[in-house]
């Protein structure tokens, strides 16, 4: 396309095209959410859908999960190396070092054709599958290397010319503890992909394929302009912050955010090396996502969900560090936990530049719990995954909200009454953890208490953080309370668990997870 | 029934539609928001009639929730579950808001009590409640000044006995009691609790309102009062006072019901309704029937009540246009609302969608409401100047762009109810109403490739029409969670029978009238799924064909099905119905003077001389080629260039693209 094609797109056409492409992504997401089989997708909506141009640049994403923002483009670029494609192809992957995030997130990428030999673009789905094998149900074990976490799917062609490669599908499905559920969820992803392809073809008919390519480019430029305008208003400077993850005496993420004119540079020089002990290693794509999320928050309501927004963003990621891990390291918690700490560090740095916009630290952990094993009553193996909310940090404008997911996740809870219909455990207590938010002029929100009662033996994995290093307050506000994981055996014995634990439970055992509160903001007013 | 009055209370106007001697009369007067019943009674006085029946679309319950003016409400939960509503689904509505707001709760925490008693998931008793504790909790709620008490215990859909203890304990008390096992015996605790609490929260307010209105009506010697429910059917005062949560979508449901009735009489069974007002727009897709969904979300709280599937977006004629820092034109989400309203109303300065229509010459000359409301064209032109820089200084280009983006926003809303539900909008007729719907309909139909637009003769009073025509309905949904196999057929049938008996007794047919007709349905899903689809059961109550119907529906909605997969029944549903009156909305036709004026109107940058025609003077068979603008009291219809309007036998305008045969 020509530059003229970009610049002539009117103010109205920008909005109209953005609305049309966002509709495609939303319709894909709606279809996926309603047709999948595992509660993780249908109830918790742990997935994202997006549209990409032929160059592998994201032009629209449905407002699903921030953690997928920066990592989906990497996946598309990895898949593009499999080309040339033909109509009806769908590729899949979950390899964290080749475009994935962590193994349970399976991505599908499908080229969309409108007549010519070159694709018009790609439609993409990414969904968190409840189990993809590995050493513990849920595929988020306390692991030391990637292969312990589950089946690794490099970029492959899963559907060729509209026909599913049954051998590849069987291989994926057979490597899960819940093969039928996997098959249903994969089928839902493929159906959503097909739907997205049809919708994008219809847009090409409406606008003309070449004109639509021009519109893609114009949308990306628009995103770039919105973000540059925002960055221009942030005071120039180099703002440093660091925070720790709970391995040994603490492993540290160090960040200098540099604002110069309308550009931003996230410099992680000095961050600790990747860890061999745990899965808290973030691949670069996850680090990008966390930083993009912060940029997106600051840029406000008018920001489109496209990759143009991130052209003014630059990174320095030390190789083989906590924020840019490489094989064969385990990475499952990098996506869910380290990503939260990266946002904390970025917010801590930016609070120095924008004291009237940045809140104190939120709970800073997704409180991941996976429960699995063999359900004797239903005579089937199962794996269940969920995350538990915490408190939001207090901010310059208001107190933090209690019991809400913050920053890199926004997944729903599973109804308590739905659990015993499908699994051999129940939730016996689910309430706000009073007093856990940090004090301040605007106090932090409170965390949550969620208590499980197991009706049968099971393997339980906990991946949590902020059990020792509390969510910090800002401007004189107090830190939030750290979380606590407690196992109460059927005989009354109480075991304090660490931040990460893999335990064998028996019928009658109870697990209590108390999630951290948010940090407080501002010194409390003296009476 | 020969004299029936339909009333719809809106934010600005209260609409009256009097059905008398086989004809309708329209009356409008300003609403009285402090007490909506005043406008209703004044309107009846003004009309000078004593209707045998008054059917009323009401926003009392919805407004009580949105404005947090409901009753002081207490809640009893199972131990450990007191914060279910505060936690909700643990998500934030705006993912990119660094400081998510905490919604104002319906129940203060000091009025939330926990009952020490436990049911197992199958409904069996683990820890039985102590009756004295139940009595004590009722007493504590009363002492704390509660007007209403909601009780929602875990797994109570499987065993109501714990909750029923509160009925005995509260007998003789003034408390408005709302039990989840009565209000919404369906599984999923957050939804059930929210529904039960909403019912309690609006209960005393709604009871007072219908009592006040009933007294006023009795003084005037009218027949009984009925209130339109969210399912588009109406209910008598006793049911509404007990189950006010069923009226949360009263007005919009009546509007869709009225529009569907009109379209159906005209021969169009497959329609998308498009009701565009000043601050919001309602759209709904009817595929041969009113579309239903099992719940409605009000201010973030889900209410599990059968509801006409209306999708509402906060965009309308008052939506404000501006160019963002990246150079894209945004229309909304900010709205000029009713006050100050669009610039052309005379006091605001923001440029809105309505102002854009004024600048394009489509509104203005004759004002609104038959000239009762003048429009300040100068002010609209002054307001557009803020946008012109993005359009080469051309005010008409800027105004056209605002209309185009507004159309794109509406298109997105329509896609939600059509494409996202598995329907192709091209197969449907767009039924446009509300003050602004008929002005935007042609452009919207073009973007969605819809071939036909229908504008009813009275596009401003369709909700009142839906009220007059409404069936009386009572509904019940109950979770059973049974596999859909022969072995559980008896249990499913028992549950259906019980639900059918419940709804039948709620509709006492007048002496000599036919008893209510009962229909049944099952909420089904593939085992392991989390969403259900509702499938009707044949009149014979047999399950033959139900499984196949589910697969077909699943394929239509989600583009796949699995005929081999196991299916389960989540809930059974029963609806009792007594048919309403088939009031014919065809107006009296009087050939007008055909005083056609001509004025300049801009279409896509082109200035065209356009006829302005008073719709009241049109008679069946009249044809008008676009461009033309048809004016009437409370709406304006644009026949776009390339479109042709024809008046059908019932007075509807049928707009089609020229050259397209009416099918």
C-alpha cells in the first residue's frame, strides 16, 4: 500500500474501521467462550482473540486479558515462518520460547485469504487449557525445567486446507489428563478461528481487500499517535524501582523507566538471572505484555487495541534473566506471577514521574491453584485450575477495591455451586479478608479468604507470591498484608505452606488461601 | 375488553395509548420523576376516561437500583459466604483502569448475617439450623432498621427448607421477605443471591408505588392495574408486589413487544428492532418470536428472570462528538443527556449526533414535537466549528462524519444481537422507532446490507402499544441438574409438572375466561459446558425431538454441535400465559393537503433539494422516492437517496432500496 492510502483515511474511517475489526475479535471471543468445555475458558474466560495484518502486526484485540497483549504478536511471527499457507490452514503452538507464554496457553493462528496468494491477515485465539500434561495436574507444577511442565507444541500446522491433522490433534489430546475436555476446547478454538476468518473476509468484501490493508496501516499509525501524545505529557527523566520475588532471600527485578520526549524505554539492566529452582521465569513476550499494559492504562480510553501503540516503546532485557528466560527453564509462573511483579516495578518507577496517577501496589499475585487427580465418583481423571483475587492498591483518586483481580489478569471465579457438580471438592468459605488492605489516606483494598474442602484424594499445586514481601504503599500509605496458605488436615493438624507448594491431600483435608491486600496510598489524616 | 389504557413512563415523557372502540388515541405529557404515578393519574384525568384495564410499563424498580434509592435491605447467607455480592465474579469492568471503583453495595455489611447451618451440594443436611437462631436473625434485621430481608443460602436450589424457616420466623413482621428458593431456585450462587437481594431491595419501593397508583385508579373507577414485566408479559399487582425483580426491564421489553406486534401484522416475522433515543439505544432481534434470555444485568447485578433479549448501548442523539489526540473521530460515550441536551436545544455547546443532523439539514425547519420545540440551528452550526479542522473546514463533511461514526456504533450494537447470536442480519427487516431511530435507519441498514426498514405509524409510543397488547404471564425456572437420558425422564417430568402447577396458580383467570395456557422448556447443555440453551418442549410434554432441537440450536448459535455428546438438563422452565387483546394499531387515514416543502439536505457531501412531507397526510399505497424527509409529532423518518418508502395498509412506512422488489 502507499503512504497516500494511509494518510487519506479520514477521522471517521479510523473509528469505523477500528469498530469493525474490534467486532471481529469480540465475535470470535464470544464464540470461544460459549463453546469451550473447561470451566477455565467458559466460566473464567481465560482467553484472548485478535486480528493481525499480513506483516504479523496486531490490528485489533478484544478486551480480554492484558497478559496476551504483547505475547500474541510473537506467536504470529513464529507461525509465519511455517508459510507459505493455503486457505483453510490453522497453525497451533504453545512453546514459550517460540511465541507462547506458558504451556497451558495454546494459541491458534489462521491466515485469511481474499483471492490472492498472499494472506490478507491472520486471526488468532489463545486459551488457557486446564491441563497439558507434565508432572502435576494443571500443568503449572513447582518445576525446574520446561519439560516438567507439560507437552511442548512448537509451531505446527494443525489444520491443513480445512482438514484437521488428526495425528497431531490426537498427540495433543492424549498428552492431557483430561483428553476429552482438551478435544472440546481445541475444537472451540478452531471454530472461533473459522468464524473470525469468515468475518474478516466479509470486511474485505465491504472495504475492498487492498483498501482494508491500507486501513490496517492507518489504524496502527493512529495507535502510535495516541500513545506518543500521552508520553509527551510525562515528565522526561529516568525513574528507577526494584522489587523481589520470593525465592530464597529474594530474587530481584530492577527497572529504569526512561522517558524522553514521546518515547519510553524499559531498561531491566541489573535484573537477577533466570532461576533454576522455580518456574518464575518470564519469557520476553510476557515482559513486553506487562509493560504494554502499563502504557495502555496511562494512554486512556481513546487508545485502540493495536500494536501501533507500542512503536514508541523500547526494551533492554538482559539475556537469560528473570524477564527474558531461555530454554530449558520452567516458565509457567513467569506468565502469572512474575508478570505481576513487572507491573509493580513499572508502576513504582512511574509513580515518581506521575505521582497523581499511580496507585500503590496491588496484591501482586494471581494466587494460582490447581487441583487434580482421579475422581473415583465419576470414574475419570480431572484437572482444575483457578486464580483468586486480592486487594487493589489505594490510589491518588480513591481507596483500593477489595477482592478484585488486578493488572495482568481479569479472569472470573467459578461458581461455588458449579464445582461439586464436576469435581470432588467444595469451597466452604469465600469472603473478604477484613483488615488486609494497607492503611492510608486512601487505604488498599482487602484480599480474599477461599477455603477448599477435599472430598477425595488429590494433588494440589499452589503458585503464589507476596507471602513474605508485602505489596508496598505509596506516599506514606502502609503496605498490604501478605498472603497465607494453610493446610488443615482432616485430623486437625495445621501445616503452614510456602508460597509455592505441591501437596497430596486426602478426603476431609482443607486448604485455606488468604490473599494479600493492596498497599495504602497517602498518609492517613490526623484527627 | 373494550377500553384499555397502555402507559409507558419514560425519563422525559409519559406516553398514553388509549384503546377504545377499536381505535387508538395517543396522549403525551411530561413525566413526574419524583412520583411517576402523578403523571399517570393526571393523564387519565386529561383523557377523561375510566379504562377497564390499565397496563403500565414502569421504570420504578430499575431507577431504584441505579439511583440506590431502594429499601434498607438485610441479607442472610450461609456461614463463610457473606461477601458473595461484594466479590461478585472478582473482575473489574474496565481492564485498563488502574484504580477500579468499588460499586455502592445494595446491602450494607452490618446488615449481612450468616446462618450457622450447612447443606451439602445434593441438598442433604450437614448441619441443621437452630430455629432460635433464625428468629434471632430476623429480629436483628428489624432492630437494625431493615425494611426488607433477603435470604440466600448455598445449595438452597436443591433444598428450600432452611430458607423456608424464615417465612415462619418473619410472619407477623413488617419485613419484605425475599427467599432465593422462591425468587430464583437456580444454581450459581452469585446470580441467585443477586436476584434475591435485588428483589428485596426494590420490593418495598415497588409495593408502595403500585399501592399508591392502585388507590388513585380506584378513586377514578378504573379497572385493575397491571405492570409489564421483563419478559414482555404483564402481571397483576399481587405478583408484582411479591416479585418486583421481574419488572426490571419493563419499558424496553414492552417496546420490543409493540414493535414485533406491528411488524408481524405487516407480515414481517424476522425483525431487528432499533429504538434510538436521546441518551441510549435499544436493539433486539426477533426471529418469529420475542427473543428471551434468562437474565438481565442491572448496574452490574445479574437478575435471573426471563427477559426480552434487548441490548442497550449508551449512545443516542445526545452522544457528543470529538476528535481524539490520534486524529480519530469519537462519538460518545459522553452524552449531553437531556440537560443541557444537544447544542440545538438551546443551552449546550457540545456537538452531538442530533446537531449533526441539524447541520445536514435533516432536522430543524419545523422543530420537534410538531413545532412545540424549536431547534436552534445557529447554535448547532457554532458547535460544529470545534470539529471542522479535521475535515478541511467543511461543516457538512464534519457532520456527515459524525453520523457515519454514530452509525458504526449502532452497527456494532446490532451485530451483538445478530451475528454474535448466530443470525445473519441480511435476512431481517429493521424496525426503527424512538425519536431518532427512523432518521438513522437507512444508513444502518446499508452497512448491514439489510434490504428493508419498517417505521410503524406511531414510532414514539410502541412501548405503550406493547403494554396494551401484553399477555398476562407468570414464569418459573428451577435447577434440576439431571442427565438428559431415559433414566431421569420421570424426574424431569415431575419437575416440569411442579413448575407448571406453580405458574398456573399465579394466574387466576377471570370468571368464565379460558384458563392459562402453560408451556414448558428445558435449559440444556453438553455435559461439561457452562452455558445453557433453552429448548421448548412440545405441547404433549414429550421429549421426542428435544435432543435434536438442541443440537440444531447449538449449531446455529455456535457453529458446531456434537450429536454423540452427553446432554444434561440444568433447569426446567414453565410459563403460564393468558392472551392479551389483539388491538389493531392501524391509524385513521386522512389524505392531507400534501403541502410539501423543499429544502437543502446534505448527503455524503452532496447538497440535494429534498422534500419534507407531513406523514399525517399519507395514505396506504403512497410512494415516496428518496431523498425525502417525513415528519410527524415525535419522530422524523429519512428516506435516503436510493431508497423508496411505501405506506402499507396498516400505515407502516416500508423503506426499501430502489430497484429491490418487495419479497
